[in-house]
């Protein structure tokens, strides 16, 4: 019998943990969108967390990624992904690249993901990581996402992964017809509510969903 190399065994272990994560934390809690589940089964979350946290990569919680920031709990990533109805042919904007994990999950489904990160080191690290993983349809930019990315608008999907007390007007303006935006809105220091906006015939409707906790949306001075 051939001996398997240690790297392969480790990869198998991560894949087993990832499939279990999707089954017990995500499908069991009602996420049913096939594309979202497929993406969550595929993206190697352990590559997106610091080496010191790798053994916790598939646990049911957010994890620190440095610079006082966090990678969201896997369920929240799946939930927000399903809410914005990702599909082939769509263009997405993410505010708050962080580790790049949410961007990678979206990029498995949609055509292009534009993502903006305000911590320069995180923007640089994520761009490198996503490139190494072979994602050619993710464009990372350092900057303040409050103003969106007008040059590439309108977007079918806008995901904001940091909290504020209101939804930035530029993001509402950059939402495409039929598009969906999801963002945690409320007191950035305590608890927020997940809000989904849908633009139809130029008019925006709002849905208020679960209570959530995200790190605050910062502004460049
Ligand atoms: N989506 C990330 C997790 C986001 S944590 C992931 O999958 O790992 C929130 C991120 O938003 C942090 O990295 C923080 O630095 C960033 N952020 C905060 N305010 C921002 C702003 N105004 N523009 C862009 N990024 C911002």
C-alpha cells in the first residue's frame, strides 16, 4: 500500500471538519440555497484564519484575525450569502474584506466580487491569500467602503460586514435594479439587527431580521 503524505491527511481532516460544519451548523439551522451550501463546503476556511487559530477554523464561532477584527461565525457568512440571492451573472460589492473569507464564498457563485478593506495590512494580506488560492474574480481595494465603489456600480449584491447606525446612502445609490443589500444596523458598540434592502423599480424596501454582533464600520479621517 502507498503511504499517504502528511499534507494530504491534513487536507482530508480539514475537509471532513468543513463538511461536518456545513451539515451541523448551517444546513441544520435552515440554510437551503444549493449554491451557498456548495460554496461553504468548498472554501478552505482554515486558510483564512491565523495559524494559531487553524484548529478552531471550523468551530461555530467568530475568530480573531488581528488588528482587533474578526472573521464571522460560519453560519452568519452562509446566512448573509443566502439572503442576497447569489447567482452566476451577478456582480457583488463587499465592505469589510477582513480575512477575505466572505469574498471567497461569494466568488464561488457570482461573476465578480469587489471588496474594500480599511485596514491596509488586512487588505494586502487578503489580496495575497485570495490570489494564492486562485480567485481571479475578486478585486480587493484598500479604502473607506462607506462611499462604495462608484466606478464599478451598480451592484446586484452589496454585503456590509461591519456595523453602523445607518446604511450609507452611497451604497443604496449603487444598488442595481432587483439588487439586494445586507448590513448589520444598530449600535456598533453592542447589538445590531441584520437589515436587507431590495431595490425594485427604483424603490427600496426594507426587511428587518436577526440580532447580530459585528465590529464597527470605521471612517477614514
Ligand atoms: N468579511 C470579513 C470579516 C469582516 S470583519 C471576513 O470574511 O473575514 C469587518 C471588517 O471591516 C474588518 O476587517 C474592518 O477592518 C473592516 N472595515 C471597518 N470599517 C470599514 C470601512 N469603512 N471600509 C472598509 N472596511 C471596513
